[in-house]
C-alpha cells in the first residue's frame, strides 16, 4: 500500500520548514501524519530513534491510545504532511486493512529501537 497515493489529493496537507517541531514528547496527540514529502527526525529525550521519509507515518502512538506524545518529531528539510485524525484512522483500518498491518509494523520497529536506546 502506498500511503502517499491515498492522500495525494487531500486538501488538508500541511507544510513545515526544516527545523520546525511538528510535535513534542509529552505533548497532547490527537493526530498522526503521513509524510508526503521531506523528512522527519523522531527523537526520544533528545536522541534520534528514527527518521521517516515520504510514505512513512509519524505520531501514531498518541492517536492510538489518546496519550501523550512518546517522542518529538522535527522536520529536517521542507516537509509536507497529511494529517489523520481518529475518525479517519479508523476508517482507513476498515477500508484498507493493510494499513493496520503497516501501523503495527512501524510500532514494533519503534518499540524495539526505544528499548535498545533505554538499555544502553
């Protein structure tokens, strides 16, 4: 599944400049994002835990359980994002089941990286 294709005609795309903080660790999270173009650095306590490029997703953990953001997302170059709210998220899961698998894979990878970071 190519998330960029699903959202390419969205009227809700948002743009960020290099260095813009998209969301902060500990902040409120009611949106996740599909990276349409650009690059986002994900960090935990200031340490990089991942980078997402076009087609990737960020912010999914806070949306899933309505909790605080677990990481900070910062644009490292000009970046365009497609925001996904809770209603759209569940609609995607119902109509594009492979989307749910994609989110679970991303979560598993990020959890593994965070555990490695915390263990070191």
